[in-house]
């Protein structure tokens, strides 16, 4: 079965349904925006507003539409995409998904040091809390990526390049986070650079997805590592600058598009036998 046919049989969206999916996504998120506006914080992660619970809304919105279109069997198949690790073409892509963001954060740290910023000594959570945060971020990543990559991407890619679909999802993904960022007390500048970084991140996620056999699981792993530092360092804020991070991610996303091609993000320019 071709990748295209296999993707369509997994309960993913038709092109027209994708735009309705985005409307449903924002409609279902409204109660969580109000919940965050009330000022509550997550019990385990006090640095996150209660609106962070909307991490499951991309999955729920997609599940509603898949069930409507394909019934219980389609919904079951769709949920199974969260653990579709058998699709992954080689363990190397798992390694890339796990180490790429730690390398990005390490590069950001070096840049901040070169700028002469005084950074405090890092304090780390106990191991039990690190494990708890990791599981929390993993579950949240499943809730998001089943929607973004498992449902929306297939519909958007019809008639578009992989890069164009990634940019559209990236913009919507970023806008979806704006209200929670405001509820966290972030400045306009911080939100702007963070949103631009999210768009670059989506290009990287789509690149991983396409090269790893269209695996949602690989997107989940990578998404988990994006949030990882907040579950390791007790006060990660002094080490985080969204402007610097955006610069690094933009270079990565641009390099990916140039080397693997905007059409599919999966045809490495210097691969043996590539025309």
C-alpha cells in the first residue's frame, strides 16, 4: 500500500474537512481559555495555566470527525496512530527525534553565554518529578500530535507541498497558543518570537514525520522533547530566550527545506541516486 493510500485509510481528514477541524478545534478550546483566564495553575506544573489542559483538544476534535466519518473502527485505528512506531524507517530517526531539541537548547545556552548573560546555576528536579513531568509532557504530546499530524496534515497536503502544509499548521498551532501565553503574563515580543519559533518547529516535525514513514509516534517523541527542559530544570526561564531559539530553529527549518526539498521534505538532495 502506498504512503498516500495508507495515510487516507488511517482515518485522516479529507481536504474540506480539515478547515472544519480547525474551527471545531478553536470552538472546543474556548472553555479552556476561560479556565486559564480565571488564574488557576496546573497542580503538578505551576508554571502552566489551567488552559494547558486543552492539549487534548486537537485529538478530541479529530476523534469526533473521524468517528463521524468512519465509525468506531475508524476511531480505533486513528487512536492507534499514537503508537505507530512500526512505521518508523530505521532507529536513526528515533535518535534524531530524541536528541535534536536537547542540541538546540544547548546551542541556545552557548549563544546566551557568548552574549555575556549572567545565568544562575541550574537546579534540577528530583528524579521522580522528572519522570512525572516526562509522562505528563508525553501524554500532552499525544493529545496534540494525533490532531496536528495524525489528522490535519493529510488533508492540508492535498494539492500543496509538505512545506506549505507545515507552515499552515504551524501558524494555526501558534495562534492556538496565544491566549495561554497571555494568561502566563508573557509580553507581546515574547509571544511573537515564540509563535514564529512554533512555525519553524512544525516544519521540523513534518520533516521527521515524512522521513520516518509518516509516523505520528515520531512527532509525539519530538514534541515531548520540546517541553522537556521545563521538567528537568526547576527554573528554566533564565535559560530561555524565544528570540534566540527562533533564530536557531529558523536556520534548522530552512536547512531542512533546502536539503530535503519543499515538495515532500523527504527527498534528500545528496542521497545516492537522487535526481
